[in-house]
C-alpha cells in the first residue's frame, strides 16, 4: 500500500471528520471508499462509451434490426409461443 498526501478544502474536511466520527471509521477509510466508488463509476462510464461507439459503428455499417420484428419477439415472451430472436 502506498501513501499519498492530499489537501482537503475546509468544506470537505469538516463534514468528512463528522462522518468519520459518526460511522466510527477513519477518514482514510472513507476517502479510500469514495475513491474506489469513483473509479468503479468511471470504469463503467468508459465501458458504456465504448459500447455506444461500437453500436454507432454497427448502425453505420447497416447492421440493425427492424423495430417491429424486435417488438413481436419481445411480445411473444411469456405467451407459450415464444418466437425466435430476430436476426
């Protein structure tokens, strides 16, 4: 584990100190948790962006499905006569 020093603004430090006392956790723990959550969120956003770009390229290359075919397939779910997915 490495050590990184940060400066916290007063409007962050004071609520952080209060929360640490309230939760009986260290400020270090709370900061690490916040950073982990931020990194996970950024990773998810990045993967969604990549998937979006791939979808746009797929549409540009003509790879798409007709909406009515997709709706008919989805509407068949739970009917006992489930249709094959559109291709």
